[in-house]
C-alpha cells in the first residue's frame, strides 16, 4: 500500500494552485481599478483646471492638483496651452492623462 495518503497531497496541491490563481486574478483586478481611478482623477482634474484656465497656469494647475488629490491620486504633470489644460495622474502605479478646454464652434 504505497499510495496511501497520496490523494491528500494531490488535493492540497490543487488547492494551492487554485489559491495562487485567485491571487493573480485579485492583483490584476486591483490594477484595473487603479487605472480607472487614475483616469477619473485625471479627467476631473482637467475639468477643474480648465474652469480656471483664464486665470493662468498656476491657478489652473493648483485647482487641478486639489481635485486630483481629492480623488486619492497624485498629479504627475499639468500643462496649460492657451485655455486647454492637460493633466496626468497616477494611482498605485497606474497612470492616465486627460485634456480639457473650451469647445470651439466652427462657423
């Protein structure tokens, strides 16, 4: 009876593999959520900054940074070109950028 107890080793091995697969899925899900949070923070920061674009780059970027931080993200860049602002944000290693400004009507 050399195989006695072998089933428990196989069950434990399969259980460990399933746990590792579940951990991998959880880590990937956290990355997806962080990327979505970074996009949302960048979008909201750009919109807030665009509302202050006429006041200059300093005030526009300060407002954008406040909004990005309120969304638990870090603003990594802010650039104002005329009335159009571009904001980049990072959440747990995931980055995103957004641009906002006035809509120009063509004649």
